[in-house]
């Protein structure tokens, strides 16, 4: 019997296919990113995803003029590996929101080597206010509205 609290739909399935409308970054694979098997080490994918998340954060902080007291800490990360990436290559990481809560939001990611999906992932970020002792606080209204607008949007992010 299936637990009714568990969704049959995996939100990461949508990230198996590239979508130019998502916020994205490109990263050149470095030789030092390889493991003994000659492909990108599994831990390096997290760094590529983090680069995309931080680029999105800088974009949103600037475009929405968010307070510098607001921070986003990672509450959870899940990574699913689908195929290896070999050197040399440039990977594209795409992201968009997949859930917005009161004090947190979840981003989904796809990491692509050309048209091929190598990794899908999600990260849950918790909004903290440094001025209030790093306590969780509700997402600023402007941030929550922008994230909600991008959840299922097909329009391009403008950086």
C-alpha cells in the first residue's frame, strides 16, 4: 500500500530536460574536478549547483533590493546522478523554484552536459534574519512573489 503523503510525481522529473527559460549558469569543468575514473567526481556536482544557487541569490538580492540582513541557509540538499560528465566540458546548471513556504523555499536543478542531463537536484533554503540572531523569518514579500511567479513560468529570467 502506498503512503498517501508521498507524491507519485517526482518534481525533479521536469529537470531531466533542459529549458532555456530557467535561471542558468555555465561552468567549465576543470581537470582537478576529475576522480580516478576520469570523470567528474560526484562531490563536484554540488559545487556547480551551489554556483548557480549563489548566482540566483545575487540576482534576486540586486533586482529586488533585499536587505543585507536576510540570509538563505541550506536546510537540505538532494542530488540524483544520471550520467557521468567527462573532461573537457562545460556544464549548464538550470534552476527554478518548485516550492515556496512561509520561511523557506525549494529550488530544483538540472545539470546538463550538452543536451544530456547528468544530475537533478533540489535544495531547501531557509530565510534567516542576521539582525534577529539568525532566526528563521518569513520570506520577504517581494522575494516570495518573485519565486511564485517563476515556479511554472516559461518566460526568461532577466539578469
